[in-house]
C-alpha cells in the first residue's frame, strides 16, 4: 500500500484496520499511522483486517518470515472475469471461486470476513534487484503450498502482500538468485511455508 517497489526503507508497518475499511487513501493513512508511531524516513506499509497480534513466524538459516493470515475471503488467483468484478460494497465481497466454475454460473455473495495474508521476509544478506523480485515469487509459491498443505482450497486472498527486507547491496551487487532451489531462496521458501502453515491452521 505504501512504499512498494525496490529501494531503501527505514521501517515496515503492518497495520490492522476494520473489516469493510472505508478510506480511499490507504497510503496517506499508513503514513499518518507511521508518523504517530514516531517512524521517520521512507518505509513500507501494509494493511490487513486480520488480527496483527496473532502473527506467526518461520525461521530457516538466518531468514525470518513473519505472517498475518486472514483467510475469511479467499479463492484462486485465476478465475473467470465474471468473478473478478469489484463488489459494490465490502459486505458483498465474493466467496471463493474455483477456476473450474463455469463463467455463466452465478457467483454467490456472503458477508464480509477478514482477509489478507501479509508476508514480511527478512534476510541477513543483500540481494540483487532481480533476486528481490525472484524472492517475492518464491515466497508466494511457498504461501500457496502451505495453504494447500493446510487443507484450504485456494491460492490466497485478493489482497495478499509480500515484503522482502535485506541489506543494501555493496559493490558485488548482492546475491544473484532467490529461486526455490537457490541457497537463500530455499531458506525463504521453508521459512514462509512454516509461518503461513501455522497461520492458516488458526486463521478465521
């Protein structure tokens, strides 16, 4: 929501907001929260309706993944166009839809429930820009694997976010790879899988 992209960041904030969040300026709202907390400089801000106090963590080889898992509104990433149109009101948010549902089938609606899986990964080593992008993909793959291992029929929620924090690269440019079979990518995958699996098993 705030401070997305690649670049120096001084802080990361995962803010809890009410279900049916009404503001249309979440970036400004996050900046206000950060200022109230005394945070200065550029930062990264995420939002969720899930309970941020109920976070889960995973650790592997120096990598830490911190996750808040709200899975009340979940589904598959690739669905028919009729299932991706924005509902008029938060309370009309669409229920999970299988990618195999016929396009002309009416999608039922249900009351708003907290959603969003936010993942923050921290590493002790610098990554190149390409590896940072790869790390986001690796974390997302591990998230989906964990959701399936938890017995959930989904790939996530419509508002999931991933933030990867690592030291700034020096002249060597940082680690070049973060795919799931690279040294650091494998550690990211295992840490994220552990944290998301723990959160998914207790999420509403």
